[in-house]
C-alpha cells in the first residue's frame, strides 16, 4: 500500500488503496462483507465467508467502501474451483461459480433474513424454508445474448457492455447455444440481442431482437433464426403452455413445478380453513397479478375453490403474450387482462386469494395498498430480489398483513439470485 493510497494521519482508506481483509458474511447482491483498516464496512464481490483476500478500493464513502479482489490469500471453507468458464473470463453470469453449491441455500436464506430485518424492519422473521432446485448446473432453458460489432454473440462482462463470445456459461442447458457462441459460431446483426430457448419438447428456438433497455423485456421479434414449431411449448404443473420465444417463463427448468407445488400446498390449507369458517361460500374470486401466460391459474383455481363451488381467476399482465388464449387452461374460468397491475387492480371484483409475481423492481407501495384495500384472506407474494421483496413486505405490514409461511427457493444456482415466496394473511389470523 502506498502513502498516496492510504493516509495514516486520518486512518482513511481512499479509492485505489489496497489492503487485506477477512470476509465475515455475505450481503445482498453477492458481495462478501469484511472490514477496511479504518473500521469501515467493506463490500467485496465474489468473496465468500472465511476468505482472506487482498482487495483494491473502487469506491470510498463515509460509512463504507467497495473493493475488488486482487488475490485470494487464504480461501475459506466455502470456496471451490470455478464451475463456469465464462465467469472465469470475467462474465457477470455466475458470480457464485466459486462457491460450494452445498453452501448456497444457507447463505441465501441468511441474506433474505438480513434484508427482512433491515428493510422490512421485522423484529421476528418467520422460519425460512430453504429449497434447492435441481439441477445446480445446466439449468437455464432460456438466455438473452448480446451481439458485438463483429456479429458474435455472448454474455456480458461484469459491470460492462463488453461481451465474452468464445465460451458459454455453465448455467445453460446442454445444446442451448451450440453453434451460437464460441469458435465457428454463426454471426448476427451487430448490436442486436439473441434469445435462445429450449422448450419442454427439446426444441430450440432462436430469435433476434433489438437491444433491450436495462431492466426491460423486448417481445418484438426482428428475425426468426431457428423455430421448429411456431410457439415455444412448456409443461408445468401438469399443464401445457404455448407462447412466443420472447415471452416470460421461469429460467430454471425445475422452477415452475416448485412454485406451483408450494402455491397448491399453502393455499389449499388456508382455503380449507376459510371454507369451514364460511359454509355459505359457493364461489370464489382470485387474482393472478403479473401472471404472464397463466402458470399459476390451475393452482389458484383448484386450491382455492370452495366445496361445491368454483374459483374465477383474473390474470393481469402488461405483456401481449399473456393475453393469448392457452388451450391448456380451457377448463378454467379465467379472464386475462393486458394492462399494468396498478391501473386495473381497483377495477377487479374483490378476491379471496391473490398471487402476485412482480418484476425485480417489486410491486411497490401503491400496488400493495390496492390489493390490501380489496381485503383478500390470502396473498402469495413472490419476489426475485430480496431488497425489493423486503420493501414490499414492509408495505404489507403497514397494511395489516403478516407472513404465515416463508420460503427461499434457490432457482438461480451459481449466482447470488434467488426467489422468495411468502404467504401473507390479515394480522388477526396469526395473532
């Protein structure tokens, strides 16, 4: 460490400083948390508990610093050889490629618990059921690739627009990018994006779209590269779904069945209790918000139907693909609305049960408030980011709802991402 990088007079660590630290725990976003020499909290990406690392400061703030690993001086018990060749080249795909897969569920559950403490201000976080979804590698059935100026497709480097085009990510199911990435691969329109999907029939669909803005999904197909069938065919929860390759579907091959199984289990128990308390109930109403192509419709309709009656499901999503008729859902009383949830929630018949699966940004206070105003007896809230999920839970708490069941589903192994499912009920039911 040079004198210009570390000012001993005021014990401050500045940008460019290098120092050694031991990682104590994991934080949100896949960062290891240690301590800088001046006592500030230090966040180090791709560092794991027990690692002793030498790191260089990339950002210095009043209460914390961010740093990058220069070298691992002594690996902790969780560090293993990298499982992803793209990540080894600097890609941002698998930031947990060097983390022992067996340690992932516990670490991710701890991150979720920390966010619920810090963001949602929950004093007593309910027991978290940690669910691992197999397989741990080769699980991703759909991928969006960038295309460089030479027309080569690949995944992006961490924190950069540069692409890794010579090797593929280990997340991908076998054959998903064969001939699309790596030596001898075909080329595409420079600056475009390529979407590749492997469906339940083993058919690969490859389409080209324009580059999507960060955090957005582009559904307009510019060119069809490969399409054995007109639509992607996916099967989950005993039902078949057909939709364009650009439409949303869960990335992990096993995730849809895990989510719908939990929905059936949690909602059926509560629905039975509710029906016993209200024997006059004949029909029920359920909302499927951010519902996509209707994955949760069968679980909602079947698990919540009162004895001798049925459930009408209203499914809302802004995606045009979500409005397409699904032959596999013909047996259900479901009404699809193509609109933004926050604009139509107040217009729907009041529900007994709600499932919502918002994007990474979360549902937000206005959507939570609109749902709470309708006074459902059960809400299954699904979140793919622990911080925004915790923020939504805070809004639910303010609206008088409490968590009855909570699960962390490791549906993105090899990365810091995971899915959280929570069953919420009015506070009076858990008092």
